[in-house]
């Protein structure tokens, strides 16, 4: 397809595109295929057509604009895209590199980018454009502040920052066209902000290239002199490097490490210069101006290679560093050593695996992974963690790091909260998670003995919500135990399950102890020991009579009050049963119970007598509701509605099947809330509805909610669910009533 057809299909002005392509060809740029080929080399399933379209669109958009140093402006976005490719980012990043200046310089809208390309690309271009607008003031204070602002601005997508770094690197490499003051200003800004940032992100090559470019403009005299001095000894140095490389290779091969890749190169100029400054010596006296690198397949080989180097050459004391065991903050890993090389010249040797090298060169970008087919995926989790860790590392250097962290928390990752242990390990939680969730995520034991928490050094309550970037330190005390109340705020199912299990186990243990105690007392009256009872050969029959599987279960049942200890004794030892006294035996539960409380007459409980019944306040069941009973040691039975969350949290072992006693009338208290309009006589009308239904009102509270609405809260006594439902229906029929709620129902 020729250019005209492409332009027509892609809605680009064809004469503009043709002119732009001709202009670019004149400076050696022959279209997008060169970029596509590089992309294909590491992302074979990429969307190459999108890259081509972005190239054409941006070429036409920038047509007519020229760089300061002459030549078509679009050469710059192409160079940025090339650097993006060097970082091996995804195709959206390559397109964004090509398009990064069109919004600012060509009056193209983000909406148009979104429509022509994708949301993702528009979002990255938007981020890069916004970063450009952050003004860097001269004063150091302002620099640091803007630095942080920039970090925050780009923190939502790291690709924005990576493209910005590529943009800056290319601008630095074409800085000679600028005026001298501008060169100095841009170089200083780059040295203070972008080079350290590249370093923080672990992108080694970008850091050294930026530093050397800055050096040239910031210290032009030193730069020229050093470049000259280094150049003068070029032949000599190259011969020396080659001889050392050969020597290292043969030594390693002799030690069975022939696969190791050995290379040597001069250190970058700014690095040498810094060494000279630090030591206060001229270039001639800097001997380890070249670095040698050994790349191996695995860590074990790294240490073996180190052994080879140290046994062949004399190591210089104090110059060995093990960044494999203790990686740098930016995740850099390598062994560094300086030894006396041939001619007794000190040489630095860096030893690392190929994987470590990849990360040393491309840092956070090295974590980019690609799906089997199609687009790149976001950096893997550990890369995100690293990224966040690095930001935190940076924030420690900022004086007002609290404010920085505050900004950082702006929805970094939508539904997740990323937090850290004091040792820097990452723990990810659903939003709203608390220090208790954190404690259980560290270890069950930590959760079970947690007494408090420090977040970012401040003591917080255990139910406070964790936020992104929080460093959480759990305080424990070995004799402390989980609290049942934690169940109401923990978010992770791990914590919930562990707490529930612990609480139940503790309750059961107590109940078992108490049950053993009660049974022992009941047996003692007949001079039988507990151990003897446990060994009774008819125990199995007794257990099944009381619906228990084990002896422990039986004790627990007794402890909870579900099972009567005397009944167990009588079943095991029928001879202990007192002689029948018909009249006394007739004394059945409901009569006795009624004396204790008017509530319990309403409930029938299978096989239980003389026990106190209470209605749970959380769900106020009324006769007719579907209910369950829970035995509470020492406090009788609590009746909940079956769906009540509190009932669901309780130990199933404590559950009792109960039923409403249809024969006996009883009254249950329930709260009814009525939302109404506002007007005279409403309370009277509502009250009469209750009266007509035969429902007793115990109290009423009315509150105005603005001029047009009111809420009345009635505490009433009802005999049944049907009665309650009926009166609620009656209330709803009143024309001023908007809504009727049963509280807890
Ligand atoms: Mn640019």
C-alpha cells in the first residue's frame, strides 16, 4: 500500500505525511520498520501495525517543526522510542515515546490519541506531558519538593517515568544546540534529579550516560582535559584490558568455569573524575580506571570465580563488597573486588550472574514480562514491590517524609494495600485491612499474641485501617491471647478463621474443664471417681444417649450446660437414680423457668430444665422467627435469629435446637422504627395502630429530620411474628408513613 492510501485510511493529511517522510529520509530516517524490527526481537507477538501508525501520525503532526540544532523535530521522538526499545518496554510505551510531544507541541488532543490508539497510550502520553509542566526552580528546597511531586505524579504508571528518562537522555545528548546558560541549567537539573532517579530505578547504563553528559556541561574544563588524557592512552589501555581479559579467561577455564563471560572496559568519565576528586589525585594516579566483569550462570559460580580471582591476584584489603548477599537498595547484586593485576596495577573486578547483570543494566524495566501472546503485562508483583520500596527509600531522605508518604498513598494500586514489615518484606492486603490482619499474615503466633501496633513509628489501635506504604511493627506479649472482638474488624479470611478457631478452642477448653468439674462433683456423691466413670464399659451407650462422639464432647456439653451432669450419672449408674416420687417428678421446666423470667416460657428446649433464657439484643427475635439457642456458660441460653451474624460466629458446639412454645403466650420486646413525613397527630395515629393490634408500647421516641421528615422509634411487646408483621403492615398503610423497619430483624 502506498503512502497516500495509508494516509487516507488513517485519516492523516497525505501531502503532510509525504512531505514529512521525504524530510526524514533526507536525514536518514526511513520509516518505522527499523523500530518494529527491534520490538519484534523481544516481543514477537507485538502489535507492530500500531507502532507504524503511531510513527506516521506523529511524523505528520510534527511536520514543519525543527530542532534547535536543525533537522526535522520528529527525529527526537524517534530517538526516544529507540531508548524505550533499549529498555525493552511494551509496544504501548514505544508508541507513547513516538507520541510524547504531540499534545504539547502539535495541538493534538488526548481524546484523539485515545480514539486513534488506546486508553493506555493516551494515559502514558498524558503522564509524560504533565511531568514536562512541573517547573524546576533553582533553590535546593524547591528542587527536592518538585522531585517528590514528580514521583507522585508518575507513580501510577512507571512507564511514564521511564519514557521521561529516555526523553531527558536524548535531550541531554543534543544539548550543544542550546545556549550556554540553558545547557548548565538543564545539566544541573539532570544531575540532581534524573541521574539519581535512573540509579534508584537500577538502570545502570542510563545513569552512567546521563552522568557523563552532565559532566561535560557542568565541568567543561575538567571534562575536556580528562577526555583528552583518557584518549591519549587509548592504545596502551586497550592492550592492557585485552591482556587482563585473556588472563582471567584462562584462569577461570582452568577452574572449570570456561562458560563465564569476561569483559573489560574503561570506567565512565564521570566515575573516574569523582575518584580523582575524592582522592585528590590526577588521572595518571588513578589506576583502577577500568572495570572487568565476569558473568556466570549461577550464584555458586560467582563465588567460585571470586576464589579464582583472589588466588591468582592479591586482593586489596577493604575493597571486597558482597552485594549478592546484601543487595543495594535498587536491587543491584554483584561481587566487587579490587586486586593487584598485571604490572601491579589495581584492577576492579565485578562478578555476577547473567540475570543479575540484566537487572543491573535495566533495573525496574528488567522486570517487565510479556504474556504468551499479545501485549506486555505490568511488571510482576516483585517489581512493583521493588519500585515501591525504592520510593520509600527516597522518601527517607526527604525531610518532611510524612507529607510525602501522604501523597504517595493516592490510590497507588486500587484495591490493594501494600505494607511493609520493619525488615522491608512486603505484605499485600485487601483495602481496609488492619494491624491484626498484618500480624496473622506474619505468623499465626504473632497474631495470637498481638497487643498493639506501631505504624510508621506511631502507636495505632489494632482496628485502624492500613494504608499504602505503611511500615507495620506488631507488638506482642507472650501471655496475650486473641480477642473475640477482633472478628468485627479483620478483613482477611486467614485472620478471621484463625481468631474464630482460637476463640472456640479456648471456650471449649474452659467448658471441658468446667464439665469435668461438674461431673466429678455429681459422681462424688455416689463415691465414684471421674476416671472410673470414663472407663465404664457402657460409656458408649451413654455418649450416644447424649448425642456425643467422645468423652471430651460430653464434658464440653456439661460445661456449656447443654447436658445435665446428674442425668449422665444416672444413665451410667441407673442404681443412683432416686426412688420415684411422682408429684415432684411432675415439676417440669416451663413452670420453674417462668418464675425466673417471663421470656423463657416462650421457648421449648428439648431435655433441658431449669435454665435461664435470654433474647439476644443484636437481633431481638420474636415468637415465630426462625431461631437458634446458644448456651452461654453461667448465663443460660441466648436466643438469636438464625441468620444473625453473631450467632454465625459462635461455636457450633454450643448450639441448641430450640422451638417457640406455641402453647404458652409470652411477650417479646422488639424495636420498630417508622420513617414519616411531618405533621400534627401522626404519633397518635401510629400509636392507635399498635393498640388496635393488641401490641403494648413500652416507649416511644420521635425525632425531626428536617422540616419534612421525622423518625419515630417504638419499643413494643409482641406475642408473635405474625402479630408484628401485621402491625407493620398496618403502619405502612398510613399515608404519611414512608418506611417501617424492624431493628435487628
Ligand atoms: Mn521530548
